[in-house]
C-alpha cells in the first residue's frame, strides 16, 4: 500500500445543512457520537470545530490504552469542517464532514483519508479491516444522530435553561450532551469547588447547603443524584447511605425550587420501579401501592421528599426508572465482565422480570418529559417489552455470540450479597408503560435484542 486510503459514509437527515452543522458545533456533539461499546473518553478539549480547536481522547486497543490528539484545521459554516490526527495510531488521518442540501433535508458525508503505520509494506486487506471497523462506527453515528435530530425537531425548538443533579453519573453524563446538542443551556449542581465558566453551582446535601446566589432563572430541574443501590452488600451503613443520599438531596432541591421566584415550570425527580417491590409476574401501574421491601421504602421516601416542589405548583414527575442498559456502567457493564467466557443462564430460577430501558431511550424520555406538559406524577420509565432474567441472559449471549453457562444458584448470590441479592438480583418487577406511551413518547429501542445490538455494535 503506497497511497492514503479513503473511506466514505453518507446518509440523509431531516434538517437543513445549517442545522446539522450547528449540531456538530455544539458542546456534547463528540460525546453523542462516541460508540458506547468503545472504551473512549474525552480527556480535554479547546475551542470548537473552527480552526484551532483541539480534543484529546483516551482510547483503547483491546486492553491497551492510548491517546488520540485531534486538531480542527478547516471550517466553512453550513458546508464543511475538517480535523486531522495530530498524534495517534495512524500515519495519516484526515476527517472531512461535508454538508449538502438534498431537497428540504441534508446529506452528511463523512470522508476519512488515512494511512496505517508501515502502510507501504502492509497487505491490501489491512485497509479492508479498518474499513469494516469504520463502517460499524459510522453506521452507529449516523443512526444515533438521525434519531437525535428527529427528537430535537420535536422538543428543542425553544431552548431551555436546565439544572441537573448527578450530572457526572452514568445517566447524567449521557443526558447532558443530548441536551446541549439540542441548544439547551445545562447547569450542574456539584459538590466540589464549582467552575462558573462550566455552569456549575455548589451544593452539599449532607450539610443542607446550596448556593442559591448563583442561580439564574431555570425552566426545568432534573434531579438524578443518589448512591448506587445495586453495588455490594447492604450493610446498615450502606442502607443508611442509600436513604440519606436520596432523601437529603431530594428534599433540599425540592424545597429550594419551591421557594424560587420565579419558579421553574417542571421538576423531574428520579425514582425507580423498585417502588413496587418484588411483584412476581404482575404488571404494575403507577396507581398501584408500594411494596414491602427495603428498596420499596427507599423509593417511597425518595418520592415523598420531592413533594414540596409539587405542592408549590411546579409540574412534578416522579420518574420510576427501570434497569438502564449501558455498556458504560450499571447492570449491563457488570454482566459484560464475564463475556470472554460466557454468561450465566440465569440468576436463581431466572423467572424474575426485568423492566429494562436503553440509555438512549432513557435520556430521550427525560427530554420528552421536560417538554410534555401533560406528564405529571409517577411515570414508569421502561421499554414496553419487559423480559425475564433468563430471557435477558439468552439475548445477551445471542448478541455477543458467547455460550450460556450454568445458572447461579439463588443461595450462592444471597450468601455473597445478602439482602441486595434478594431484592435486586433475584427479585422481579414488571411494569406497564401505558402512561408514558399515551403521553406521545415513541421508543428508539422497544426490543431487547435490537437495543443490545445497537449498544454493543453487533448489527
């Protein structure tokens, strides 16, 4: 191979070239386009997509990390922009994004000119292997971008100013780029020293502290913060931490927004389908009573702590969230840790129901809830097709093409994880999503296999 190789991928989007170019120019665009199955993170950035902009990524080749330093070198607003690899694994890498009108739509063509190290002596199929990986990545990028554009066409015509808690968690770190690429202004409550230029505001729920002097006027509040309930044994200290992290933080933010003037129009507060406890194969609706488990008590206290916002006349949504699937964290990441050898056929008998939702549907529902005035009170947030634990493991093994191993006995899980195993790993919750669907939400990933294929790049 003696010359640079060129890979191209193009498709059509339901917007103008100017709109699609603007989307790429906004904060969070790169994060939205990074494939979730790739262990990639943004280490630093300077500037935007205009010449002089730079970004430093941490990437992996198998288990081996490396950095990728890219620079933006050319820009014609609404028409194209170009970036190059400054330092990284390729001898040459030039990525040109070209926007052109196609009727009332926009065609985006991604053109990549590259050369591999030692390309002059490599066989021709080396480029073919890179092309195959790029095809997989850009199929994901364009599909995700198209769905994001469709979502913003519906919900982001009027930009909002939004305050988020828990913005550094798995859910918050996915939600923030979705909102900012839609043109919304996103502020974060943080426990560290805030960076005002990053739109950060200090709070400390344990000390009942929140810096309201730094508050601008907000259109909506999204409260996601809370200690991870699904990790480790539930010691007395862990259980108290789980309760306090929800009740203290939720109460503080709910009381604060209730006393704001003017008040935000909407307050979205996280809860969980664990509200219903272990409900076997019953299909639970929002009007059903809470269960009798510890996790049910946590969710009940969590929702009660948000009542001051509701009583103040703010449209309040209690987001009863199912198991959010993302390879970047949570249940799916833990399940994937055994992928090299295979997946357990089930946890216990495997008949416990799991109300799951893909990470992209989860964050899209949040934007939908922000802008849908008919949504209020408790709302089950999960895909419309709950599955049993056994069905989940079968689907995962099918998509990843790994064998199913023997089931893990319930007694073994309970010995290791105690009450957490009983209420989380071995307990089932099947919820109805009629209320969410009747509000007008349309799922990106209603089917589990389809969701896993997208999240893991296995189409």
